[in-house]
C-alpha cells in the first residue's frame, strides 16, 4: 500500500528551521500503514530536510555552520546567471539534501529518542513550501 500527502507551510527566510516530526507522524497515522517506510521530500532547490535533535542550540548552530562553510557573502557562478543573491542557498540545500526516509514500525515513526525531522529554509527570503510525504508498506 502507498499513501501520499503534502505538508504546506511558510518559512521566514534563510536559516529558518522547523520541526515537521508531528506533522509527518500524523500522515503516517492517517495512512493506516503499520510496517514500512516514510519518505519525506522537500520541493524546491533551496530547501532541505534532515534529522536533528530539535533544540534551540542546534536550531542556531546548523544554519550558522552552513553559513561558515558556504558563506552568503561569497561570489558564486550562479550569481552570474541569475543575479538573485542565493547561490549559497542552492549549495547549502544540496549539501544537506532534499529527502530522507524513516522506518515505520507499529504504525509510528521509528526514530531515536533525540531525532526529529526538520525542514531548513536556505533561500534568502520567506517562502511558501511543500514537503511531500509518501508512506510505503502494509
């Protein structure tokens, strides 16, 4: 069996990180699937999803680390094409990735104690975002 839903939300711009765990868990619950896998996919080339301990320190640390590794102030070839100031946004989201999979056991997300599913806005402005959640199993 396969069940799919979109989760839609707004972001506040670059570095805005949101906990999607409860919303993904609700999609899994509605699917009726007891054993399987849930796949989470962020639409957009400047958005990322991942797993983290969703606490205030790491909510600040992750975007700051990405800005040190791939700084917004640097000249990127992307800017020569589009002149939109978000070359770093594309690279940051590419490094983190647009998707993840989590096991479903007994109809629930099978995450570690300190693992939560997050969405990170890498673009320079607030956006309307969609994450596609697909649950596979039986």
